[in-house]
């Protein structure tokens, strides 16, 4: 029996990507399948950053293809390729940024900024080029969380160079003011500052820009929805009913303005006593999952109420970089991969594919 493309493709239909839950043919990840007698070579192109997954995926493909009767040498190349995806109609794109992910919450104090910074660092750990925009003008926290000091420079006198912390690009009003200076600005000044921070920063070839939004559904959130090209939003909450009430409002706001909801992250899901090991649902149980069922969105994952997350983030070394091989960092990486997969499943931005049409009188 001679080897054929059909045999190879049918075998690849049985290789499931654990991050997408789909086979490699369904996601069109298997490409450039070439046969040379009994030898096979192919590329597997993942649409999300997957540095920690590449060898696992390569092994899965090799194991399955080598089960084909009469097959010879098998060569597999696995790599990630992240592209830009569609945003709100009529919103001007940001140079140097492929995808913008807003991290939001209805209520303050639910761990949104901590989730945002660990999500950014987890995407970077998986091989993506990542930026962080601190959109909380009144209470900027990302400079502290990323352990960055000093002020940004401008090489051309027009755009600010982003600050760098743990390998990701960052911009925050916190870099431009003293720590003790309160921002006593009204709404229009805040929204103008947000737009300037976003558009006057010289972002460099970012796959993802994570925007850490202030809590609520006010001026900043509406500015983001109406004037910033957002690919999708992640909602952060706790299991507590009071937090979920506001998280639902935030989710509905993004839906109304046409920004896809990528999913919901639940912080403080459970507390495990460091002395006796007793587990307790201090803020309730299963609230975010019920919310996801009600709104047909994805539950991205839950994080425990753990003192290490707070200590590591306060020290300027968030969990993903402080303990990269730990169980908590793995939860953040799983959430980050799932967010990236959800982005990859959205409609691609094809604006660069179309030629510029110029009409002239002749």
C-alpha cells in the first residue's frame, strides 16, 4: 500500500490540540504536507503563543504518523504565528500593535491588575511580544507590579519609548508623576490622557497589548470601547455576589459596543490555610461559572486566595516570573493560552490585504 496525502491527513485528524480542543486539520494548523516516497514532512502552525507546548505537539504528531503502516522518516516543524484580528468598525488602529486585550472588572479590589500583569507575563513566557498599558489614571499600579522605576524617554520628541519590565513593554501615568501626587482630573482630561498614553507610545511590534482598565463602566471604559481598537475583553471577578453583580454590568457594556468577551477569570476562588491545609470558599463558590453559563461565555480559570500572589506582585516580581515552575504560574499560563486561542478564533484583520484605491481625473 502506497502512502498518500489522504492517509496522512486522516491521521492528523486524530491529533487533538489540547489548547484548542480541535484536531490539526480542523484548525488548518497542519500545513505544507509533503510526501517523498514513504517519507513525510509537514509544518504545524499554531495561531497562539505556545513555547511550552511546541515539543508536546511535535511528539503527538510524530507518535500518530509513525503508526501509519509503511511510513518512513517523519519530519515535523512546529511554530507559532500570531496575526492581527478585527476590531470595532471605524476605529483607527495602533501602529506596532496586532491585538489589544482589555482586562476589566465591574468592582475594585477583585485582583484585576494582578491578573492583567500575570496574563501579560504568561503570554510573554509563551513566546509572544507583549505590552502593558496601565489605563487606571487615578490609581496606576503597573509600575510597582512590574518593578519599573524612572521615567520614559522620547528619542524624537513626539513619542515616548515604552518602559521595559520583565521583558514586556509598559506605559503608565505612574511613570510621569510622583507616587504621592493625586490625579484630580475630570473625565475629559482622563480620557484624553488615556488616548495619549496609548497612541503617543512607540510600541514595538507587539503581538498583544494588555490594557489594565480601572474598575467600573465609566468614561475610561467608554473611551476604550469607542476610540481604541480592542480585539477582545477579559472580565475579572470573585465568586462573591456583590462582585458578580458589577462584573455582569461590565460584560454587558462590552457586548453593547461590539467588543467580544474572551472569557471570565475568577480570583479568590478558594483559600487553603497555610498551617493546617483546610480549604474554604471564603467569598462563595462557583459564582463566575454560573455567570459564564448565563451569558454563554467561557470560564477561563480560577485562582486561589494565596498570600504568595500578593507578596510577589507587591515586590515587583509577579507570580509568573517569581515562581515560573509553580502551580500558580501554571494556572496563569493556562488562562493566557486560552485567551490567545480565543483571540485566534476571531475574524482576522484583512485590511492590509486590500490595495489602496486612488481615483484620479484623467
